[in-house]
C-alpha cells in the first residue's frame, strides 16, 4: 500500500475529472504536496457538454472552466503533451516530449475517446467525431469551406441515435445543414427510453426537420473525385448523398496506458478500480470515464466528480468509498425535453408500468412501480420533463396518491 500523504502526485489527464481531483486534494493536503497535471490538449479544462455553442456563435474560450486550483503554487500543468509509458517499478512516466516524471501516487484521468464505425471510408475528409473542441472546430471549419466549394446546401448524417447523436444533429441544424440520424437499434436512445418514448422522440425530431432511420446499419462511405465524403451506403442496399458524417456510436475508455503497464483492465474497457478508486497497483488510481467500477464506467459528470472526491480523500488517509451516483438526467436534445430516471426500462422483476402517451402532442410520461404498484422505481418523461425533479426524489418511496395522478394531464 502507498504511504499516507504522498508528496508527489502525478495526474494524467487535464479534463473535468482531473480538475475536480486537484481542487479536492488541495483542500485536504499539506503545504508540502506537489501535483503535476499532464494534458494532451493545448488548453485547460472545459465543459464538453457545451460543444454545441461553438456552432451558435460561441468561442472555445467560452467553454473554459474556472481553474483556480490549477493556478495554485503547488500545481504544475503540462499542456499539449502525452504520457506514453508508465514504469511502475521506478514510479515514473515518460511523455511524448521525452520528459521523465516521478510520482508517489499516480492518478489516471485519461477519459474516453469517440469510437467510429469500422466501415470503409470512415476516415474520409468530412467524417468527424463529436467529443472535443478540436472536433467541433474542425467540423465547423470543414462545413464553411465545403459549402463555399460546392455552392449548395450541405447534407449531414449522424451515425448513432443516443443523446450525443441527437445533440450532434441539432448542431448540424445550427449550421444550416439538413440532418439525418441513423440508428442501428430499433429506437432512439435505446439505453434510456422504451419503444413508445423512442417513437415520440422520433416524431419530435421529424417535426423539426431532422430525418431518422432506425434499424439501419452503415456499410460504407464513398468519396467523390476530390476524396471527400459524397454518399453513405446502408445494409439494405440503399444509399444517401451526404457531405458530412458525424460518428456518435459510443465512448471507449482510454485505458491503454494501464493495459500496457499490466494494470488490470476490464474486458469491455476501463481501468478496474475498487471502491477507493485504487487500481490493481496500490500506487495508481483511476477516475472518471477511464475507470471501471463493478463492470460499469462513469457515464455522467456526477460519477466522475464522486470518483475524484474519493481518490483525493484516500490519498490523505481518509476512507471514503465510491458508490455510483444516480445516472438519471433531464436534458433537451434537438429541442426535445427528455428525462429518464431510476429503473426507467423496468428491469426489476414484476415491475408495473403506469403511463400516459399523447403522440400527437408529443408527450409521454411513464412511472415504473414495484410489484405493490405504489413504490416508485423509475420513470421516463418526454415532451414535458417539468416533474423530473420531484419524481426523482421519490424513487424508492411509496407515492402518496394514485400513481395515475402523476402521469395524467391536469384535465384528467
């Protein structure tokens, strides 16, 4: 085990989880602690959830997070460099710029990267991920230049119909591009919504001019004579003319550093950690999207922050434990209010659904109840998520009134 109160702390990654960790550690640690943060982007931490603002006239600087902790005299930030190797025996790391840095405790906050569909043409000019400021700025610049080149309205396809895909479709519309969402599953947001809710979200998008193809697999992306994207082909043999393709088919943990250092990694990705966010090497911690706890990775910022808090506490001799926080969320995607909380998909045995659906108005409300038909387990709200805050707080408790009264409109 590492000794309490290590002096040299090395953080690999300079995103939101790393920033939270540094801030929390500085409030607990002694004056002698030294923290080195290494980030491979040439910028400080920023809010990845606000990328769409870059297509609405915003600037990259607007997304920057307050970094008072990183300005502390005990902290050194190394930007635009990448750790290539961990030497666990010597407790050092080597970077792309050939720096060799020593640590007493190493914190891996390397995050995740956006996956792409493994099809021919996925690397053509005009194909983008939707993850970083560089991704967003590259997309924006390509759209500007391509529009001038072809002198017509551009056409875009988003591959992946999860929350990030719907946000990306809205970003395309912000730039005046006709957008189509292509989803391999039979419904949009299949991890958060049931079939009826997914259909109502689809109707919302179509009403806003965003086309949706579900149950569709991409098989190839074709170039034109200039080498840029010109068409996308599907498994059923159909194809669609397109100028821009955005991949939002999921995030993959950046766990290669740990894997190459023989630190335990989950078969499905993510650096395996215990409830103290410690890896199989007692001197190495992992937090945020790079970490895997109980076979699950942090999907939302709340989990990343909780991990950062636990790791900081453990480093100063405290004994906090990580318990994954509720991954529920209410968001507005391409103009549609969507909320999903608790056991939204009724995976609990003998669960009971109480729901109200108005496809014409675009409203869907569902509560998932325990077998007693009174204890709230979760729910889904589409089109009107105003009750999300109050209902989420009731998860695990018995409802104080007829469950139908929580989903029916005021007119009954």
